[in-house]
C-alpha cells in the first residue's frame, strides 16, 4: 500500500463558486446559474485532465460494505490500481463508491471522489484522496467521463441506470470516442440486458442489436482487466473537436 497518497481537501466548494458568481453577475439569477455551470465544468475538467489513466466506477450508495457487490467492487478497483496503475474515480459517496475508492487507495493510486450536494447520501467516504464537489449533475457526469479509460457499472438504482444510459446515448450518437462499458455483476445486469433485447430490440425495434455490443456483462475480473489494458488511451479534449 502506498502511504504517500494523502487526502487532499477540496480547495473550492460549491458555495465558493456560487458566491463568487453572485459577485461577478451582480446577483442576476440566470447569469449566476450560467456562471456556476461554467465554473463547475472548469473545476471538474481541470481536476482530471492531468490525472493520467483512470477507471470510473458507478453504483449504489445504499449497499453496506459487507455486501457481496461492494466486496466485488473493492476487489476490482484494487486490482485495477495495483496491476494497471490506473486511478479510480467515483461519486465519492457510500456503498459501491466507497468500496471502489477504498480499493484504489489501498492499491496506492489516486482515488478521486466527485461528490454532489444531495438531501441524502452526500457524505464523502474516507477513502477519497481528492474531492471535487459539484452542485449540477450534468457537470459532474461530464467530468467523470472526461478522460476515463473505462466505465464500470455495478449494482445500483435510478442514478446508476441514468448514468449508464447517458453513456450509451453518447456512444450511440458518436459524441464520445469508443470506451469500454463494463456492467459488472451478471445477477444484477443480465435481466436488464434481457429486457433491452426483448423489448427494445425485438418487440419495439427502438434500438438495434448492434447497440448491445457497446457493453459487456461479466463477473470475470481477469476479463475486465484485459479489456481495460488493451483499450485506447483517451483524451477528453478530442471529443470537443
């Protein structure tokens, strides 16, 4: 375990951004919101563009650390950090996010928490080495996707499904370059894949069969490591050209 990586407290909060924008805009509501969005994008992208290779984990905040899905997320994140040397990014909260950040930190790599202000489930887990706070979901999501080499989706709720389908939309429409989309946990994800096949592809024909090739569903950690290992290194700036 690399003990040199210490927790780096956030240097700017969402309140700092809000108050700074209010000063700049004179309190105009719409201009203030636009300013806040711009500054959150700036903070998020600046925080990851020099991070180096990374893998982003998504999943429920509601699962206890002794839940099998959290144990699996920890083990996968640990191996990604230890064997590939990639940083781990998560939403910085509890559950799957905490497990992934713990795995990354204990593997000796940067363990980033891109947190968001919520009425519930907003505490930052203790394994984050660098926290980047957000108010807007979309600014956070873009930052989490910006340069990551792969996205790992574990068992989750509405938020996890939203994040998965948003990434699939980006891939389907060519808004981002090819990136491995890994649905980790066959017990959770296979029924969702079956629903996509039977309802979306076969019955309603609202997506094509080729869309299902954009992700893999697996329990095989060695397979996941190999998929990540051979994937093309990304530069989020390329997608803005």
